C-alpha cells in the first residue's frame, strides 16, 4: 500500500466542484484506490471524469438554473465587444507598448474571468455544471466563428503557425471562465481528508 498523497490539485478540484450525494464516499474511494497502487494519471482521469459527469448531471437535473446561468454569462461575455469599448482598450493599452491585436483581447479575458465568477456565485450549489456548460458554449461559439470565417473568406495567405494564435486565444476564453468559476466557488467540504 502506498503512503504518498494523491495529486493535490486534482483533490482540490474534487472538493471544489465535485457534486452528487455520494461525493464524499467517491473521494474516499479514489484515495483508497490511489493508495493501493493506482497511478497519478489514473487519479487525474477519475477526478476530471467525476467532475464532468457530476456537472452534466447537475445541469440536466436543474435545467432552468443552468439556462439562467448561461444567459447571464453570455450577457456578461458580450459586454466588451462593442466597437467603442474595444477601440478604447486598444488605444490605451497600445500606448503602453502592447500589440494592438493582443491588447484588444485583455478586456475579453477579464470579462471571461468575471463572467465565470458571477455564474459560479449565481448557482452556489451546482457551480461545476453551470460554469462548465457556459464555458463549453463559449468554446463552441469561438471555434464555430473561426470556422465560418475560414469558410467565408478562405484561408488567409499566412503560415500555419500564425493561424494557431487565434486558436489558442479562443481556448483561453473558456479557460478564463473556468478560472473565474473556480475563484467564485467555495469548497463544499473541508479538505481535511488527506
């Protein structure tokens, strides 16, 4: 039997976003399996699967609360997009020596973090489902928008490495939502079980 502790971040995520009536016993079972010789990769896979399935189940069981969270998140997400708002940020951040394209992304990422935080605070009992589905809708929207742009305008004459930047920027927005959601979530149990 192994005496080392499981990955702390995975355990912390389970305590933050784990859901369901058997959450405590599931965390205990995962810890027991890990100490019986399971790998850290196995523990991570089980922890993330537990969070995703629990969040999806919470969203399905409380559909109207989830829809409310998504609508509120999208209202917040669309705040920095008006032309004057982006132009203001680009001009002020460009004066600090930042790239104008990347400077325009700063308010979007700040709004993503704030939106994730607000959605998590709105649904304190089931934050993983609300924040996760909101982040997923933003991810699908961003990649759908990029795909539509390529279909409509064709592949721009630039190297593939330059095209990877928008893909990473689009991934960063849902990640910002998840970070804000984690920030806005209170632990649902005391992580004293080591």
